[in-house]
C-alpha cells in the first residue's frame, strides 16, 4: 500500500476510533470495539477504504494503535481515547530502568 494512503487511513481511523465515532454514525461498545463491516460501510461517504487496507494498517502500524478481534469482525483503537472505554489491558510491572 502507498505510504501516503496508509497514513491518511490511519489518521482517519484514529479520529473515528479514539475521539469521534459519531462523526460517521457508529458506536463503540464499552470496550472500544466496533463492527468492521459497519465501520467500512459508514466510512464510505467520508473516506473509502476496504477490509484489506484496514487489515494492513492494523498489522503494520509501528505504534500498534489498532487491534482486530480474533475473528476479524471487530476493530478498536488500543489507547488514546477521549471517550470513556474499558480496554481491559493486562497490568504489567514497569521496568526498573526506562
């Protein structure tokens, strides 16, 4: 995928999945997940991308911003939300030295 297109899709996803899901008329569940098909369908009027592009972004994002469910039916941002979500992340002990 072209680097510039990848960057545009990633920015769009960050906006929608972290801050403004209502901008395209989707809802996130309490854990931040939304249906992939709904996301793709509702994104079309504003910014078209397909499942393969979404999957590429999730798998190749160097900051690991997004996550697909095991069955690839749901997607979410991993962090940085300005809306209230419960990410249920495993607690880890910080290293002695950063």
